[in-house]
C-alpha cells in the first residue's frame, strides 16, 4: 500500500457527456467526504447521486460517487470515482479540489503500477490495459482482452513450472550424489528439456503474432522516380493520400500513412525516388528515404514492369540488413497487357487499376510471418526478447547436458532461463524496466 493518495482524470481529454476523476490511496474516502454533504453516508460499492462542493462550499457539479474499499479495488487501495459531466473545467476543478484536500497528481500509469505492486495484476496484464486502450483493430482488442484476463501470464507460469520441476530434479542429483540418480544418462532430463523447448517455441510464435498485430509493421515503399510508388500507397490506403503526377521527383519528403492489412497495422512509408539529383531539397528527401529503408520491417521495391531495375535491387540489398525482406513490385502491367501474378518475392500488378493488389497483400503477410492462430494474446517486443534469451539459455543447457555432461552448468542455465521468463510477468524485474513500461500509460491509468 502507498502512503500517499493520487488523483487524475480517468476519461480521455476533451468534452463529453460523462467524465471520471479517480482518487486512490489512504485519504480517498476522507477526500470524497469533503465533496458531499455531511448527511451522506458513503458505503462501498454503492452509487450515490449527489452534489460535489468545493472548499468554499460552491457547487461544482451534480454527479455520481462510488467508493471501492481496499483491498477490493483495481489498485488494491481505497478508490473513489467522481463521475460528473465531462466538461474539462469541471473535471479540472474536481482534481484541484482533491489536491487541496491532500492528494497529489498521479504520474502516467501510476494507477496500474499500484495495481501491479499490490499484486492485483501482473506485468503482462498491466501492459494489456495500455494495449487495449491503443488497439487499432478488433483482433488487437480481442488479444489485449485475453492478455488482461491472464492467458499470456498462464502460459509463462506453466513454462516456469516446467523449469522449476526440471531444476529440482537436476539440483537434487547434484546435491545428493549418494542417491545414485544418474540424470545425465537416464533420459528423463533430456525429454523434459526437449518438451520445454518445444512449448517455449509455441508460445514465442504466438507472442510474435501478438506483437505484430499490436505494434504494427513498418512497410517502406522505395524505387526510382515515376515508377508508381505514390499510386501504390494510394491503392493500399484505399484513398488519395499522396500526390501523383507524371513529373519525376514529385515526392520529395517521407510520407507516412497508417492502414490496416487484415487487422495488421501497417505504417506505410512513401519515399522520394532514389536517384542522383542536383536539387538540394530532393537530395535531402533521398537521404531521408535511405534512412527509412534501413529501418523497415519489410521493403517494397517498386519498378516499372517495362524497365526492370536489377541495379537498384543490388543496391538495396547492399544497404539493407539481411533480415529485412524485400518484395519486388513490378508495376504498370496494364500498359504492357500482362496479367497479375506472383513468383517467389516478385509481384506483378497495376497500382493504377488495382489489379494484383490482393496478391501483394498476401505476399506481405507471408514474408513478415503472419500466421493467424486461435487463442492469440497481445504481446510486446520485450516479451519476445525475454523468450529469446530464455531459449538461448535452454539451448546452452541442452549443449551442456549432451556434449559436456556438466550438470552444474545445466542447472545454472536453467536458473537464468527461469529468471528471464520471470521478467515477462514482473516476478523479477528491474525498477528501470517498470518505470519505462508504466510511463507509457495515460495519466488516469
């Protein structure tokens, strides 16, 4: 429990029919009592319609007051919600009056942080709250709900239980050699370790899909001038977001557009045409284009189907990290009388007419590894990194078992893998990590 009391507006900024001010901490009930008349008895979990008064007895608004007594609240502390009309000035006055009566302004994510610290939710559930608020598609919202309900946490706990059982067996064999448990050759440890690696990989696959649908992908469109890059982004977006002309060099700066590709949020980035130029403005646009290309999750290299650009493809491959997939888009097939088709990572289409666009969308999903599965949950890149670290330690332990036959080193690798998985749910996590996670939340959460 915290010793101070915090207050914040829990509803989005702006005007609305209803606005909520949330107060959490030991003074929450006392502060709420000062807003209402003395003859009102504030009981837990009862909605009270009442008038809210300031310290000068001036009426602020009429609304609903609800009190949640600790530990039966979101934060595990006493919580009071003041529900008034959603005028910013009214909400601001309720917050300021709460501060005058002993509360302080909440930091971003502090309500969720207190819920985590008071064991009401774990770290993945806390992050799922932010993911649900920021969800850009129905699927992303559903995945965030699953994580909020604890689906992801349960899977991590199951992995940890497997590691704990394995650690107990291995360390018992090390500490009690007189029992003659030959775990290095009886096959039990090897079987348990292989199953653990298989289960971890299945969870990692789901986490990758969850992170992709939650955080989105950066899709960069690059190519020579006047090959149809801006027309393609308009085609993908389903509306005219980029200026299209027959003049080479029309696009001189980076342009970004957010679209959904079968519930995958895409940050589509249209870049200046890659060529030699003496124009100062265009030179800067080309420089920025190369910066975007190097940071892409996937690159669409657009070329005129009648003028293949093998030289540009070689240039892009030389500039890009090997893990970034390149899809070659042969555009303007309508001018050549060709039909849309897909061969390996080459798609033939017409951005002007839209022919072949579905082939491109399918290819994008394929190269980024999108595989819709049942029971997906929301995840973040830090979760995937922690799973990768745990996998590395388990593989190292597998090597120690089968190559070096070093039981003590296997036990240490299992401990490190367990520690890495605990960072996901927050059972083991540095203060710096917690601060970074909760600071990304909105104030009233």
